[in-house]
C-alpha cells in the first residue's frame, strides 16, 4: 500500500488567490479506509488499513494537520483554509497504516 | 420474506459483532473521551460550530464541517478542533490542528456513522479556553460493520 506513485489525489486551489486573504483548499485521496471491522463474507475480518495523518506545509512550515480515524469515510476528503503573504510551495502529505505515504506539492503565487 | 441468503447474511453479521477484536471496540463513553481531551480544564458551550445534516440517509459518508470565528493571529488563534462520536466502535472521528497560517479556523470532511447518535466538536484556543457543541444525528443506513 506504500505505492505512492499510483495513488490518485485531487487538490483544488483557487485560480487567483490573493495575498493575506484566506482561501479554501480541498483535498481528496483515493484510499479504502478499511476500518478493520468488516467481514470479507467468508467469516474473516478484513485487516485495518487507514490513513492516519494528513499534513499541509507552506514552504517548510506546518500550516494545517489532521489525525484521521476509522470513522473517516473512504477516499478521505479534507477541506481547510490557508492565508499566504507571498509565493509559496505547498506540500501535502498523507501517512497511514502499513507504511502508506503519499506526497504532493503545488506552487502558488497569490496576487 | 426470509431467503437463505438473508439468513446467512444476518448470521454472519451477528457472528462478526460477537467476534470483534477487543482492541477495536472502544469501551469509554463520549463524556469520558471529552474529559480526557479536556485534561481537567473547563469546557464551555459555544464558539465552535459543528455543521452536519440532522437526518442522514447513508452513514457511510456523512459530510461535516467545523468552524470557530477567530482572527487566527499569532496572539489569538484556534489550535485544535476535534470531533468525537457516541456510538461508533471508537470515540475518535478526526482531530484537526490549525495555525495562524490557516487564516480561518474552518475545516470539512466526510465521516462514517454506525447509528443514530450524538456528535461533539471541541475546540482549544490559544488563550487556553475550550469550547464544545453537541449535535444529534439520525442515521437511516448504518456504516462500519456491513460488508
């Protein structure tokens, strides 16, 4: 499951962010969020495999983070806000069970 | 109508309930989870808003959003908003960590709800104050243990 390269993500940023004005960031990552409570239909419990952590950094600085639990729906969606004072590289990182790790970066240049 | 398939399906769901690993099922109550999070400091009602539909058709994906009106400056900002539930196998739903770089203390996600129950959003501000909002949700199709 640590196959970061083939993991699909959607990151939505505004077309024209403005300096000092908070804008919404919406993220989704394709992941089953297997909660470890379901049966496979043959009486076996499907082992837990979830994303446990999301982090967003502006440059090197942590800006937003979240701890996720099995109560988060499949294909975890997280929307939050950022306020930037200038151009920056945003780093999005998802970490999870069984060594799952996926990272995306986006450059933003607020007007 | 009760077909063989229904009987088998119902039976395996019941067996699964009986066979859940102890570690996966939280035994603490919602209030205990809130107390643990609060760390002995007072929690007042207000400031934080938890938005969720009062009637949910499908517990597998329930949109929620949380927010606190805050200037989000270095001196006055929201540090953390957490959501707990009452009747899922675990009390924790999500923990969100904010910084002044967020500009707004607001976030949204989609969650699972095992049954009709109470949710609570708790916020911790940089001045140390702690706030809560409880919400009741009716769920018609449950999540979590169905295959």
